[in-house]
């Protein structure tokens, strides 16, 4: 038994103990998402348009992640709608940024591993960088959307006469409470995954300017900043959609 298999079994057991049936569902969704990501890589490797493939895969991944959660139907639908809107916004932002920054492809730090290998694989690496940034933001966006939508849905269920304006204010308050944790989670993940790179920079006495202009560091930093923008944007978008649905519900009740 390999170490990865052992860790997977431990994770499954813990998810069953803590989450019960929902833990099994969450584990299965993770496995399915891994398969979709692998299939996405295969499609891109076969020279299908990377950005188009990534957008379609992102919508599928969001639907599985959100609708397989334990949230109610109303909260899940709202979270999915908000996540799709935010992903579209991320695509609009990241495409010009990546072409402007020119951080696609390999950096000088990869030269030793690539020695003797051809990098002419017929794929636009700037588009790969765009796809990577989009996929990197999905988890944080979905998590924020579900948290906001579930909180607002619970408020509606407890206070059925609440006005849409007050619900929007409550959603903003909830968003302020989770935004700090979400931002720190992304930054901790960034620094943790880039620890070896930072040690490399220190050992080779890189200046601060050289670090900021390093292709690998810049690509990772852009992906993190885009994810942060996605999380922050998810809060008002999710809150507005839920408030709009509540306002529409109140109007339909008045007509009846």
C-alpha cells in the first residue's frame, strides 16, 4: 500500500466518522472532481482550446461541489448561480492580466529539469496560465458562496417576514465575518506551496525586485490575487441574488 492510498483511506474514515453520509458524499465528490480535472488536462493536451475547456470544466466542478453539499436546494442554487457569475468575472479579468504579465511557460528555475527536453509541445502556455488561475479560484469561490447562501437561507427560514434590504445587510455582515478567514487560507496555501521557491530565492540572494519579476513567483501571486478578488466579489453577488429571490417571492405572495 502506497502512502497516498493510506492517506486517502485515513481521510475517508475520518470523513465517515465526522460527517456520516454527507462525509461519504463529500469524498465521492472529491474523487469525481479529480477525474474531471484529469480529463480536462487530457483534452487540453489533445489541443482543444484551453480556456473553453477550462470554463466548461469549471461549471461542472462547481455544480458537483455545490449541489453535492449539505446545503438546502435554495442555498445550493443561489450559490451555484453566484459562483458562475464570479467565474465569468474572473475570466474577464485574468485573460488581459496574463497576457500583460507574460508569466506563462517555464522559468529559469525549471531549466535543470527541462534540460534535453523540447518545450515545443504546440500549446500556448499563456492560455495554460489562464486556465490554472481559473481552476485555482474555484474552491475558494464555491466555499464563500455556500457559506453566504446557507447563512441567508437560514435567516429567511427563521424570519419569513424579513425584507430584501435587511437581508442584503445581513449578508454583508456574514461576508465580513468569513472574508478574513478565506483570505488567510489562500495566503497560507500560497506560502506553504511556495516554501521551497522562497528558500531558493534566499539561497541565491535574489533581490526584492528580482523576486517580484520572477516568472514562477509572479504566476503564483497573480493566481492568488485573482482568487482573492473572486472571494471578495462572491459576497455581494451571492447576497444580491438571494435578496432578489426574496423580493420576487414577496411580490408573488402579494399577488396571491
